């Protein structure tokens, strides 16, 4: 067996706790909690991160600092956000948490901070998710969505669980290829879920234990990681240039000089990145979408009439009711509620000097729900997106902005629109509970304990 194809355990990429405790960034000149209030705030973040980000905004406005040991600023101003994500993007690299995610996906697109190799990979991967490429997947996605509920019948179910199963089925087919056995698909599902949870929890620990300490969680992580690598390696060894999966396309992709764009190890990192980055993002967005239209029956009816009477390319020109509701869903429930970066060099935001190594945190969830930027911010009002300029504004960033914005945006929007069209033509959605469940930021933004709905056949 080729060395690259041998299963290997996750490297412990995290810089040592010792090094972390020694890094000190001077941030006292930026307002924020200090002394006992600082400790109280950190506890609030550990209890409910979304409430804590909202409270920090209400207390301090557009910028707040959390000096050592967090070495962080939190920004809430569209102007600062544009500077960090776009104008000065070469200075604001991906934040420290990518070190944790690297334990699973190595140096894939989302975790790569080396500009030259990232640029090359981004160019090759963008081609796999451009309009033509996405169009080539629509039939496959439609067919999976149309057949998902089998013999359609009235039922009460957790739409969150169902959307996770459906989008995972699509991910296996499109990203990994139809060759995957059910047993291997389940291994991938369990591994992606478990490793996402562990890496996410480690991001919030001040001093996470190295992976080589044999705790039960680390041993389980190691087993899942080995399963994941084993399955992907098996697919790599079987792949051919004729396959239509993204994995095969990456393995046989050529760069501008006609050379292989990715080695096998690089292609594996990229496919794991894509599996992780797309894991649950579309599923949770769809969950909130169906919950919101179940609550707002008038909007559901308008979308139903639109998809019933329209049979053209699925885009926001042809299906404004559907897409406006999807944009509005992502305003209230962005799958990644918080973005982050780290300053490579010293810089300036407004009147503030930002020292080298400052962690910059951008809670888009708070911005997208702030009274300061939106009328009736907590209401579900899809018609506000009739003004398409909103999609370009820096108060609305569900897919981020700048060169590191989501490379799978078109794929995700198309996939979600196909699923919505397929399901809404078949079923009428009602909430089983009185209201929508509490949201929770855990890996991505999800309903705390699922979202039960009643599906009635149309
Ligand atoms: C509703 C669905 C999705 C949402 C809301 C979403 C959101 C995001 C966001 C906010 C980022 C940027 C993070 C940052 O700036 O730090 C991102 C990056 C990324 N996303 Fe998505 N995503 C979604 C679906 C997908 C899908 C389906 C794929 C794969 C096909 C994907 C692949 C990626 C990759 C590879 C990156 C890293 C890009 C880079 O750093 O160059 N995403 N996504």
C-alpha cells in the first residue's frame, strides 16, 4: 500500500497550552469588561455564547476587547468587518481555532493559512462548484430529494433529523461518489459528527489536553478518525478519471501548467474539508426554513403557489418568494453564527490600534439581528430581500465575504432550493409545538432539541 494511503492518526496541531498562556496582546486601550466583570463575561460565554455576544454588543457597541488570556476583540460594525474580511484580508488570516480543525482535515482549503498554496487550491476547487459544475449535479440532487420520503404519507417527525439524513445522502453521492456502501456511509457519518463535536468543544477550552493523552474521548476520536481515513483511502484507490464525484475530479484535476493539482493526501484533506464544511450547514438552514414557513402559513402558501406555477431554472430571479424566504432564514439563523480571524501584523480599525496576534471575532448572528441595522429585526419578513442590495451589505454575511468566503455557496443555495421545491410540492408543513425551538450554537446553529413538524400530504 502506498504510504499516503496508510491510515494515520490526527496530528496534534494545537500549539501547546504553555505557549498559549505565554502569548500576551495589549488590548487595554479598547473598551471591554475587566477584573471580576471579565471573569463573569467568560462564564456567560461558556453558558450561552449567543446571549453573551449579544450582551457584549449592548454593553460596548461596535468593538469590545477581552485582553489576556483571550487576546481577542469582538467587532460588530459593518465598516470594521469589511476592513477585516476584504480590504485588509491578507493581514487577517484564519483564527487560532483552525489548528483544532486541522486535526481532522489537515491543510484543506478552510484551514490553510499559506496564501500561495491556498490560492492554488481555491482556484481548483472553485471550478468544481461553479455554475456549470453545480448544474451538472441538479438532476442527481432532485432525484434523491424526490425519493427521500419514499411512499409519501402524513407524518409527525423531527425535520432536523430528516434534513441531516437527506443532505448527508446527497453529500455522499456528489462528493464521494455512488460507490459508497451503506456501512461505509454510516462510518463516515458517525466520524464526521463525532470529530466535529470534539474539535468544536476543544476550541472553547482554554487548555485542551493533547490527543496523545488516552482519555475515552481521545480513544474514540482516534477510532472514528481511522474509520474516516480508511473509507476515503478506499475510495481514492478505486477512483477513475471517468467518475463524476468531486473526490475523483480533485484527484484528476490539472493546474494551469497541466500538472496534477492535488496529491492524494491533498485531495483527501480537501474532500474531508468539504464534508466537514458542508456537514449540517445546509441541513440546519433547511430545518429553520421549514420551521419558519410552518409558523408563517401565508408565506408557505405563497412559496407553494410559486413552485406550482413555475418551472424554470431555480434562481432568485425566477423564484423570488422561495429565495427571499431562504435569505431571510439565513439572516435569522446563519449556519456559522460567528466568524474569526487573527491579525498577522499590527493594524488599525477606526480609531483603534490593533496589535499583532489579536484574535478578531465577528458574531454575524448579532449583527443580522440588531435593531441598529434592521427594521423589526426579530420578525421573519422575507419581502425585505426584494431589495437585493442587502445581499451585498456588510450587515448580512451568512456565507462570509472576501476571498475566504464560502466556496460552496452556489452549491448550497441550489441544493436547498431543489429540496424545498421537492418537499413543498408534496407536503404542507405545520409546527407540532406552539413556537419554534430555542437556537443553540453548537458546531453550527441548530434547534436545541430538534424541530418537530407535522407533514400533511397535499
Ligand atoms: C447553508 C450552507 C452553508 C453555509 C451557511 C456556509 C457558510 C460558510 C462560511 C460563513 C464560510 C467562511 C468562513 C470564514 O469566513 O471564516 C464558509 C467557508 C467554506 N465553505 Fe461553506 N457554507 C455552507 C455550505 C457549504 C458547502 C455545501 C460546501 C461544499 C460544497 C462548503 C464549503 C466551504 C469551504 C471549503 C469553505 C472554506 C473556503 C476557504 O477558506 O477558501 N460550504 N462557508
